[in-house]
C-alpha cells in the first residue's frame, strides 16, 4: 500500500491510500474546498478512485465525498447508521473493505459524533476527530450527536489495538509529526486518564476555550443532505 497525507492549507487532514498493482485509490476525509486538486492528482497519477470515506459527519467543513462520487463514480462510504444522504457504501465492523490486498477494518466509536468510525489497516489507524496526536487529546463532544460518556466508553476500544499503528487524525496543527498508538498512550493526556470524571472535566475545560464552530451552519446541512450550497462564504 502507498500511503500519503495530502497537504492542504489549514488543519484538516486528508489521506490517500493507493494499491500499486491495480492503481485503485481511497481518499479518507476529503474536503470540498480542495475538490479540484484531488481530481487533478487522480488524473495526473492515473488513479481510479474506488472509495471516498468520511470518518464521521463533519461540522467544520463540507465533505468532498459526495462530489467525488458524482465526478468519478467512486463509492461514498460512511458508517451504516449515519444520517447523511448520498452514501453508496455503508461500513460495518463485521465487513472489511479491500483495496487490492490491503484489508481495512472499521470500529464504531460514537462520542464526537454518533456515526464516527476508526479505520484500521495493518500499519495505520485513521482516527478522524475521535483521537488527536499528543497534547491534542480528542475532538470536542458538544456538537450535534456528540456525547461525552459515549466518547469515553469508545476510547476503551483503543486498548485492544496494537501499539505500532500510526495514528492519522483528521485535524492537527501544520507540521505535526505522525506518531504511533504506543507513543500516544504515553503522551496523549486523554489516554492516560483513569476515570470518566477526569475525561468529562477535560472536555468541559477544552470546549470552553474553543468557542463556536464558524462553518457549522453551512457545512452541517451540506453534509447531511449531500447538497453543495450556491454560496460558500469562506470560498467567496
């Protein structure tokens, strides 16, 4: 498998997986703002996009998954109980997804959103906003369908996963180095907590300092209904 983090402006991270033999590809958490750059990259490298996967219903940007499906006829994949429209392939914990010989497995981890999944390969763990790197902790739980207790319960699933997996999160400050799960168990403050009460207190403190999500009124409806609005204020 060829793995690549596609650098774009901002903190949102998109990942490209490629099977070298078939030249089939998967994009994880693509952002609509950069749709044309994804299409250009696929064309230049002669790649066939098999799946565009959203780890969860995003509130801070418009997903490019539905637009990529329209442009490339790839599958738009999300967790099986998502409320988002336009999804063509529903992910399940009991049904791996294959990219050539690469097996992708899915873990349902509600908390940041009710439809959040982890994507596990033999070498990488794509965590969306469920888990960040080091001091980043985890994503906030005060947005639609977020639940603090559910997030804490879901974090316990990480205990059974191997430490060598490279954590690939959905948001990080530019320049943040990828680290494996073992490193995060030592350096991520949330993964060192022993009680739900400590986690709830951490969430309350961190959320209070974040403020509102500026793009939510445009991004969330666009993602739920798979409709790109005529006017996207931050792209004007």
